[in-house]
């Protein structure tokens, strides 16, 4: 069975590639050097520096594998090429909170690029799942931890 594709924007893919490059060219060589230095301090069973370095190495190698897997399954989507009246991956959606009248804008992005402070919500988040398939003027009900929140879709753009 083929593994599922992982949707991500061009920016999201670039961020993962940059992190991978940093891990492989900076972090990995630095941790190998730290392990060599810690080994030189003698008894490894009581060497906290060695243990910490080996743990960090394990994390780095795991993250490299994780990123390589994601990049191999990446389905890169350029939101600027999408022509849709409905909300799909890559949409930038202007919403209005029905209760407060407060306006907000969210862009639906890949899970690894989600950054709520900057208005980027991951495709698997409750708000993104509620928005998918909606059109301008639709009501959206988000089932949030603090209860239902109702929004009106004001505008959908792809940029």
C-alpha cells in the first residue's frame, strides 16, 4: 500500500529542506565531535556529557529520517495556482466571529508549517477541517475545546 501524500506549500517544503540541511551540515557534525570529546573523558558509564550527546545524536538522526520521509511523500501545492470558489488546502480565509464581530484571517497549510500566531493553521486542525469545502457567505461551526465557535466566511483567496 502506498503511503499517503503529505500536503505542503512551497514555503513549507523549503522550511523542511532548510532544517534538513542544518541538521546534516551543522548539527550532525557538531554532535559527532561532542561525542568524541566526551569519549576522551574516560568512563562512559558515569559520563553525563557522553550520555547527553548520544541522546542528542539519537534525536537528530530521528528528525533527519522524519524529514526525509515527509519530503519523499510531499505533495507540494502552490496556492497561487488554485482556482476554487470553495476552501481547499492553501486557501487564505477571512472570517468574522458571529458572537464578537471580530475579524480574523487564516491560511490553511501543512501540519509542519502551522503557526497560529501568524494565522497559519494546519490542515488537520479543527478550524481547517471545519473550513474545508465552505464558500463565501457560509457559516462555519468550529468545535473547539472551549465549545462551539461560529464564524461567517467573509472572503476566500489563494496567494
